[in-house]
C-alpha cells in the first residue's frame, strides 16, 4: 500500500509538471491549475437565470450609476446657490509616506487569502513566495505612494452580480447588486493609503 501511494503521488506530480510545462505560455490555464491544486476555486452562481448575459448587467448597472451621478450633480448645483461658510483646513496632507518591508509583510500576512481572477498568482501562493517577491512588491507600492498614481491594473475589478436577498425574484435585474473583486495588491495599496489618511485625520 505504501508503494502504491508513493507511485500514485509521483504519477500525479509528473502529470501536473507536464501540464504546467506544456502550458507555460497560457496564464489562464496556469492560474486555474494552481487554483485547483490549492483548492481555491469560486463556485458558480446558480441563481442567475440563463437569459441574462454580462452585457445585460453591465448596461443596467451603468444606467443606474449615471442616474445617481445626475442626482448628485443636481444636489451640488442647489447647494452652490445657498450661502454657506467654509473654513479652510489649517494643514493639508501633502504626500504619502513610503513604507518598509516589515509593514508590507505584516499587511500581506494578516490579509485574507482571497484571490481575484485578475491576480497573476493565487494569494495563497503569493504569501508562500513573499520572501522572494517582497522587494518588487514594495517598489510598486512605494512608487504609487510617491507619484500619487494608482497603476491601471489596480483599478480593474471582476464584477459579480449577486441577488440582494434570497427571497427576491432573480429574473429582475433591479434585485441584483454588483460586487467587485479587486486584485490582491490593489487591496494592500488601499490599506496603506487608508492607514495614512486615518493617522493624519486623527492628529487634527
């Protein structure tokens, strides 16, 4: 039995080694394979009727956002016509501060290992490779802080429509809310900025 298990384990390892080697230029396949090996898979949402496609949700949510923006614009216009007093702040947050490896490691370590389809590698694997990857990751975060610029890949998200309440009719688009899943490092950058903003506001 022991030899059988060892042979089975070796055959399985060889199988995945060949798969990865033969598909080394196919990031989507590699990502799904690693996710399967780490048991990090997102189950399909069975509540969405087949008559809806991604464009239906995109158009509905886009129209909803446009309506909200128009409402905000009208409110701002009304408020601008009213006499209000404005007190200028004594100090302003002029820039963000670069962080060190220890702070980055702590943020990544304590963060939930959630993975977005846009991530180049699963978060669980990233945490295991952190000693090797920490330097380039730190450069990305600190460059973003110093330049005041968010990298374009960090602004992309996977949008998943979820029913607001289980008892609602899934055939009505208005009963869904868009849930965005951002890349893992985008969330890390967000936490760094949030911590520095909160620290600045608490001192005022």
